[in-house]
C-alpha cells in the first residue's frame, strides 16, 4: 500500500527586495512604480524553483549553509510567509516551532498559550485538557505556568513551545534550529519525542546543523544551496554531500551592519588567532590557538558572560566554555574576549564556532550566533612518536600522562 502525500511543493519561490523604498509624494510613488517596471530595484530570491513531495510518516532533514533558504522554506510551509510563486499542498494539521517568539502571545501566561495553540490547531478545549498535564511535565516549566511568557528565558520559551507543538498531535510537525537554545538534556528529549512522533505515522520536517541528529532521526534529506535544491534522497547520502561541499574555511568574520545582538550588547567580529594574537587560517594540533571576539556594550549595569561553543563538522558539541561568572558589571564600550585552546586537545578535522553573550540573575540572552567561523585543525603525521599514520578516532585527542610498571 502506497503512502499518502503529506506535502507537495511545486516550483516554489520567495522573492525579497533589498533595501526600502521611500513613500511620500505622488511623484515619488510614480517614480518607484517606474523603477519597478524597469526592474531597477535589487531583488533576492531566498527560495527558487523548489519542488518535492513529502509522504506521510516521512522525517525530512533539511540541511544547508546559513542563508541557503532553510528557514524561509519552513516559514512558507508553515504559512507564516506568502510565496511569490509556486504551489504548496498540505494534507493535515501543521504545528511549527521556528524562531523563538513564534506562536505564543507574550502577554498571555504559559497556561493560556497552551490552550491558544490548541485552538489554532482546531482542537477543542476538552482535547487540549487531555494533553495538558503531559505537555507541562515534558516542558519542565510547571512552576512558571501562570507567568506571562514575555518573562520567560529563551530556554524556557523553547521548552514549552516544543512541548506544545509535539504533544497536540499535529499530522505535520515543522521544527527549525531553535532547539539549539535548550540544554543538552532537553535537546535529547526533543529528538526522542520527534522519533516517537514519526513512529506514530506523523510527518516531521527538521532543519538542523547537527548532522548526527539528521542521520539518526531522518529517513530522507534535502540539501539547499542559494535557495535551490541541489540534492534530495536518503538522509546519509545528502549529509555526506553537504559535508563534502562545505569544507571551505572562514577564519574571520566582521559585521559592519545588522550586527547580532539586542539593545544591550552587539557582536562586532570574530577571528582565529595564534599565541602572538595574529590571524591564522587553520590550527595545528600541537599549537595553542585562540578564538577572539569583539563585542560592544550599549548600556551600563549588566554583567554579560562571554561563551564559546565549539562544534564538529557533523554538528556534535565538542565543548562549551564560558568566562568566570563572578560579578563584573560592564560600562558602555567595546570589549575583546579571547578563549585559549591548549595544544594537543583537538583532533584533526573541521570545526565551527558559535558565539554567545548572556547576563544572569535575571537571565537574558544578548546573542547566540551560530557557525560564526569555520576552521581546520591539521597535523603533520611525522610528528607522531608512535609511527601510527592513520586518522586517530575521537573529537578530542588530549596528550595525557601514562605510567606503566611491572607488577611483582
């Protein structure tokens, strides 16, 4: 028996205009109309000529670099954004978890938002109440259930939003990279829940930079590049193609405009450096390296904590390091933070860096920018004293002290 089609996408496209047009006098309006007719205005296709089918029960991993069109595609499928061209056919109720803030009303409590989301999905109050305790238990925010969600941390918000989306039994569940906001334990719970959802015959579309999660959870994959599909098929094959095509390095990144951050702090730049504070294009296993980033504090009275997340090429978290959490209130100005990675710690391979800045008590995330830089760690095999010339397994390869003695 053939599976039914859950989603059918035909020649889908979404176009955005770069820059804003002035509005004002009739003369300006006529001028803008004339420019449009001549196609003088710059245009950008976030998604272009995308066509594929998703069968009921499929778990689709959508992968690609930042800016490839992944999030735009999910917004189109969630009917948050209207397509410029093409057709989307959806068979079933859709629940989406996209960027933090989507789907909840900030002035309503967690309890009220659970029932609001159920109503949006077409469920009766009785149906939502039957799932209510399970949602609250999974989310772990019972203590704050009657607090307006605008006071939630981003982690609490995502915990409740995911729990609502997964437990209200949509036929189609759409999940973006927002799961990276949660802690490791909750991410594991989410992946397990998505697996349960798929085993119940429901459909899941999943965007992630964690290639192990995509391989484990998904039976199919879609690779997007510059808004277009460049590979589609079984998940393992698509992931391998994505990794093979993505080996370019970016050891420095600077933001002149649209800096990541909020009204309190902004991220300016990041780079990979050596012990002489000089930019390097790659790291060597036996040498110390630093991850340097520059940020600006815009308001006095906060004590933000810089933190760095180092990921493997497949999206595994190698480690997270944060600066000491001693109270150290910043005044307005530009600051440089550097975390030093000692020699003989990382294995050879490709790594990506996420940069964060967050204040505690109360918690406020100022920015968490993913895949800011990407670099290779290399090794000269002739330096190995053992003579072993094959790749050594593992994310880390610390040089540890051993002792061997003959027992009497």
